[in-house]
C-alpha cells in the first residue's frame, strides 16, 4: 500500500493530541468526530491511519536480538538488555504495553457507519481494521499474557480502572474476530491497494495464533486453507524475497509497508550495515554463533553429524545457502569492503562494543538498492507463505499425524533454499520430525521477529537463553578475505541468566500500574 493518503498524518495528529491519558483511550475531539466521515476518501483515510502504526520494521528485526539468534552491541538501544533479561523489570518503559493503534481501530469501528459509503466497502474496511486490532492483541498476549482487552472507546475513568483480561480470552477473541472478517476480505488487491489486508492474511494470522496456543488441529486446518487458496507460492530465490524490487511477490502474505519518497514512511536499515561500509552503518543487529551453527550443511546434515563433512577451519564452506544470504561472516566481501571484525583498526573490531563478528544482512544483501540506508522504502514481511508451510507441518507433527503432506511441506521450503528434501528414513518419528521442523523454522525465519515466540511456546529458554553468548572464532583476515584461525576460542560476548519463574512474560510497566491499581503485575516481578 505504497500511496497511502497524506490525510493519514493529519488524522494521526488529531488522535495523538487527544490521547494523553492512560491507555491512550481518551475520546477524540468533537471536531474530529463530526468532520471526518463525509465519504469514501475520509473513510479510507481513517482506515489507513490504523495501518500507520501497525507493527514496526525495526522492531521485527530487533526482536531477534531478544532471543538466542542475536545480540545488540549497544546497551543504549535497549535491546541488549532484553536479550539478557536485565531490562525485563517493571521500571522499563519499553515494550508494547500501549494502546495507540488499538485506540485508532476502536475509534474507526465506532464511527465508520457514519460514512455514506457502499456496504461492501464498509465491511471490507471494518475487516481490515479488525485484523489490525487482532494482530496488536496477538503480540501483546504473547509478550504479557493477560492484557486489558478493550474493544470500544473509553472514558478516562474507565481507562484508568480497567483490569487485564486472561490470555485465553484474548486468544479466543482474536480467533473469533478473524473468523468473522474472512468473508468480507478479498483474496488479493491491485495497484495502489497492494499491501492491504487479505483473506490469506486473516487465515495465516489465525493459523499462527492457533499454533502458538497449542490448538494444533485448528492450526493445521487454517494453514491448509492458506495453502489451498491458490494465491501464494514460494518465491524461487530465497535471497531475493526481501529485495525492494520484489515487493508484493508471490510469497508475501502480509508486510509492513514503507515509502522512501515520504519522510514519514521510511525505514532505517543502518542497524544491519557494518560501520566500515559505505554510508556508515551501525552494526547493531549482531548474529550469534548459536544461530550460525544451526544452519545445516548443503547435503542436509547438521554440522554435528560426523558424516556431514563440516570443516571447523572452513566453517562457511558447503553450508545451507541461507546462511550467507542471511549473515555477513568474517572475511566476506560486502558492499565493496572485506568485513573484518578481527582487525583492531576496523570500525567493526569485535571487542570495541562486544560485536559478535556476524551481522544480519537479510534485508540489506543488495545495499546498492538503497540510495540512503537511513531512509529506505523497503517493506518488511510479517507473514510469508514459507511460514504457513512450516506451521502446517508443525501442527501435524504435534498431532502425530505425520504423512506425505508433512514431508512435502517441509521439503518445499528446503528445496527452494538449495537443500535436499527431507530424508524420511532419518526423520521418521515424531521426536525427529519435531527437531527438524524447529530447526527449519529457526533458519528460514531468522531475523523475522518470531524466534522469541518459538522459544517461549516450546519452553526451551532454560536451555538456549542461559549461559554465555558466543560470536565468531578468533582469527586474522587478510586483504583478500582469507581467514586464518589463530585460536579454537570464539569471541565471548556476554553471560545471560534466564529465570523461568518470570522471564517467559514481560513485566507490566510500573508507570501504568501507578495510574491503574487494577493492573496485576506478572509473576515474580
């Protein structure tokens, strides 16, 4: 949706100026309520305003450093402390304990019927907004568990006394909303409407929510619906899915749109670019050795398999192609430089800020596509068809209904990446298939903001979020990018401590509880 009306920003300003109380739920001004519903243009602009703060591309990327996939080199950005749990305390003002977009959605839904527009269009716009509200509640229920479920505009008194709703009720609300809106949404859009919410997006979000909440039978049905729509397919080249020239490709079910020609709609990608590269990146989003080691060999065997052919002194040779399409590794040529985090004279020298020596490049592989890395128009995928294939496979595996359709779904993802299909003689039990699909999710969806949620729902943080975080192996790198390892040691970045009694949920900000005494803090904070 690259050409959203400039009315969006006027409407946002009206809403923002009138939402200064707790939960951002104070009613809008009388002026805005009586003048914005004169026809199609106003109704569409009000709907577009709900898209304006719907998800954030940088948030999606940074969420991986709040998991075992990565590390944020800079404490002042806040994400490093989310990764090591030091910022998970009630005094942290960050996170997503806010209601700005939810309030925009509620305001729209309470007023849209004032507009003299076609009933089918009104139903579609309502469906889009209800989807956005459902997505917002999906994220918040994952991060916080119980959360205030607000579906109407509230008075200040109501907003400051509302209690949290149990997570199970929020999940059911999300599912009910998605079921209700699917008939009113189109399968696809054309022209300037590309990027709007579709039937496929609603089915896909429903499948994700059901999977994340162990509703496996339902998730298998919902993800299969997406597979059977005939709208989506795997893009032929994994690396190019994320290129700006391929936006709205056949694999994208839902994305967050940006526009480089509008300063209010740009996305900064400097967090994914080495400092030494032209244009001066920040090297913020570092990749962990743990993620690097998860990528299989090109023959489809894990690197810890003695028969895989893995060479500890040539660790990036003959690996799953997605590794080098996702990660800038030491000695790699990138944007006209040799990436050398081992050189004390390099801006990317790893001990300077405890860089890991690996930088994510999923969205910046083609740096020349961006005239200004601080202001790009790259859309960030939120749901891809590959996720739906893996969702279907995981749901069926958890149901222990492992048939050819499960093998085929995973194999489609692997074959597109350049790996062999699933070896059914090696992966024949539920336990083996569970291990495979979890590994496949981690590498296929790296840097797409989902890893923490997988850790959370699989309850594996005690294993993967505890202990030291390591980066690249210590080495020297010459001007041609040739790496000579000088030690068996890897760069040690930090030690993490995960407390399962509390850290699976984020804390309710104390600032909100000071205003509303009915908000209950999450356990052990």
